[in-house]
C-alpha cells in the first residue's frame, strides 16, 4: 500500500488519458455550426517533467476524435522555447479543417514567448494574443494573454468580434473568464492541472495567480459565460498525477440557451472574493502595460 500510491502517481496515472465529452449550447451559434466538434488540449508542458509519450498519446487520441477545430490554452512548454519546435512537430499530426488555435500560458514566458510562438506556427498553431479571428462564418475564437506573465487585455481580444457572433474564448488562467462574463460564450481554460495531485483533506491546491477562485476543474457559470477548466495533459513541478487523470475534452456545439450539465460539487457561481482577486491581477497587468508604454 505504501509503495502502490507513489508507483500509481509516477508510472501509471500520467498515462491514463481521460477523454471527456460535453455538449455546449450557444445562443448565437450559426445553424451551419450545429453539431460542430471542438477538441480542447491544455498544459502539454513539453520539457523535462512530462514524458513525450504522454503528449503523443493525447495528440493521437485527439486525432482519432476527428474534431472540426482544436483549441490549446497555453503552457505548451515547461520552461524553454526550444521545446516548442519538437512539440510543433508532434502537433502536425493534427489537421482539423478549421485549424489549431491557441493562447499563451505562464510557462510559455520561461524564455522567449515570441520564439515559442514562431516555432508553434510551424505546427500550424495560430496564437491569439489579445485578439480574435473568425474561424468560420459567424463563429469566432478570441485569445487573451496570460494573466501572470503576459499583458492580458480582454477588451482588445474582443474588439474585432461583431455583435451577435458566437465566440469561444481562450484564457490560460481561469480568472480570465471575468474578461468575457457578460457574454453567453464558451470560455476554455487550463492552468490548474485539476490540482494534479489530489489527496483527500490535503490537496488539491490552487496554483499561483488564482487566489479566491471558487473551483479548480470542470464547469462553472459566470454571469452569462460558461467556463470549462480542463485538467490538462502534462505535469508541472513534479512528474506525478494522483486521482487526477490527464484530459482531452471534446465539445459538441449546439444552438440554444441551456447551461452545461454540472459535475456534482464543481459548478458554482463566481463570488465576490474571486472577482476581487481577478480585479487585483487585472490592475497589476494594467500597471505593467502603462510602465511599458512609458518605457517606449
Ligand atoms: Fe500548466
């Protein structure tokens, strides 16, 4: 028993990929997008902690799902942009008809985020840093920069989107949902790894930059937005997963207004503490941006 859990966490569970399937209702979804499928991968963490086999397995599983589009919500690498080129090579396995779209995570700022973005473009990942793109008529994807290491600007991310469009909003850190919570949009996030190691009464613990946030994995409803926090593929800090399997999520989009079916205990409405925490992070990002402008 004493040895079994560490063995499970180190050698077994990181490879036990979980494919989760969800139906999402978006009121503004164009009829042509009815039943469209969206695969969501996050926190691949290519580098010394996560074995390439774990990443390859997730990519192969995603390919087998034959999604129309693939969304990647950051932490592509663990610490250095040079790990992005081999990852881009692995991602060339994926050729969804509407492309691969991404936003940056805090680990993607470990060295050069620009070189990382350029390397991933070779794997056809189109990175959205505070901007949006129309992936098919009437359906947009917006990506906001990381809330810890980048310069998030939700207003800029949403600026190109016309009124009445359906939108998938990418934010590495779940607190980014406060940038789009006045819209009935699907927001996708990672960052938490679902806690990665879950020991009842001890963990999971929230990662940095999320103090006060109400939950760590699964569905949440924030005003009008539906947020899904994916447990991610790779690992951060330690090469262990316990009671928290890696995940690839597949969403089927439907036109309508129903909220997602919650996993028990994981769905809560945002409370004031979480909003205050996000406000603090946004204020820090604003100050950093002003400092940059002054430096120019
Ligand atoms: Fe991560």
